[in-house]
């Protein structure tokens, strides 16, 4: 396994800067997920690491070796594509062994590698089949196995599960996580699926318009988003946003209140980067699972609202509220008896779980 180091990377395609001044350090053995919407540059970044796209400026090293201008075959990488990219006329065994065969690896060593990869990915009984005789999940396993038999130092995955149905995606997610645990290899994985990112990653790099917005553990990216884009991109339903102002009072103890027509909350315990002075125009973010429904006018309620919609989700239900014109999503237990539509309810937020952002810059306070 090897680390990947990228410094001041710039990539220009058809005269447009897709990536500019991008810096990234991937530690040896970590599972880094590049997450973001379509067109944010995550696949371009992955393809540049693979050597499939030439860089315009900057440098790149894998395992301490400068590979900025190295051919893909000389980078020590194994790549898995979204489209499988299997040779249709070759058997599974021939597809798995193709890379080592053209590299001149001894037959006995190839057989050993193929057998190991087939056992890890449950392909042993499929070695004599052609790709056309396999399901989508089996084909993707073969594509992953083909990267494994190269014994690469870094594995690159370009949205490998996006062509599969939800059940298969869940199964292969677990297999990929187990594979990383067994191999301890460096893996870089591109996706726009936040569930894949949260379940697979050691760290997540959230991208927007060719820039990394935040790179951290899944728990920190979800719980302490660096800005409103990151906060809104993760979570389903996404984080609720409420505009308001901060009021600072000192009556023995310094109290910081968030005040808006929608709700009023004590945020004195919030971990501000810089102490507020009062009067700041901010946006409060709170996730649906950190809001509970109460009786209207309850002492512990932070505000009142009307029930506008209920979405049953099996073990839970999403209750949508209209709070003074602001739409709020609440994640409630499926057994909770939600009042009828257009009925008034109270709601309480967990103040310890809020995120606060500057209204203008949208950066975390």
C-alpha cells in the first residue's frame, strides 16, 4: 500500500479550469471517498491520479515516487470503472489474469493471485463463464478482482456500484468494506451517493465546482459540516435551515440566543470559532433526527408549526412541518401518532446538535 500526495493540481479541459490549485494527501491504507454532485470534478481528479488525464499544473506522487507524467501502467494502480469494462470473449479467469499475463508474470504466480481474488470475491464457481453469462453484481466483482490480481499499491473506484439495483449495491458495499479490511490497501472511491460515502470511508472529501469543501471523517462531515453546501448535501432528508440572528445577554452568565420568527433557542453551548458579539445574521442548521414533536405551547417546545405532509419510511416516518413559512423535516418513530394534516404541533430541537453558519459567507461559525 502507498500514500498519494497531490500538490497545486490544475486540470484544464477545452479551455476551462476543471480543477485548480487542488491539494490532497491520502494516507497509506486509508479508504478515501470523493463525494459530490455530478460535474464537481471528482471523476476528473480520479482519472488524473490514474494517468488517464494529463495535468495542466502541479505535481502528483504515489508511494513517494513522482508520477505526474508517468504512464498509467507505471503508476502501480488498479482501477475499477462504472461500466465494468470486461473483455466479452474471455472467461472470468482470463479477464482476471489478463493484466499479469501481459506483464509477463509467471503462470504459477498468476494462478495463485487469481485463486485468491476469486475466493475473496466469491467467483470460484464462475471462472469458466463469459461476462454475458453473469449478473451485474457478478460482473462488478470480476472488475474488482481484475484490479486485485494486479496487486496494485492504490485502488481507484469510479462509481462502481451506480449501475446496480439497491439490494446489490448494499451487498457489494459490505463486500468492499470487508475487502479493504482484509487487504489494508489504499483505496480512493468516487461517488455521488452519500450512503456509500458514509458507510465506506475512512475520510470523505466533499467537492463542489472543482474544490474540496471539507475533508474529514464521516462523523465530522455529517455532524460538523464546514459550510452550508456540505451540510445540505449530506443527509436524507437534508439538514433544515432557518435564518435568524444571535442575541448575547450577560446576566451573571453569558447567554447566546438564536432568535427567528420560526423558533427561539439557547445556543450558549455551541462551539463558536470566535465568540459572537450579538446581532450577527446567521443560519441555524438542524438535522431531522434532532427535532422532536411536542404538544403545541409545551414548555420545552422551541416553536410551533402546522403538519403539512407525512412520509412513511418503514421503521420511521418523515413529518414535514410548515413553521411560519419555513419547511422543516422531522424524523419520527413509525409508531408516533402524528396529528392530522394542517393541525398545530410544537417542536423541540436538540440545541447541542445544531450547526450555525454565517448568512453571507455560508461558512460554519
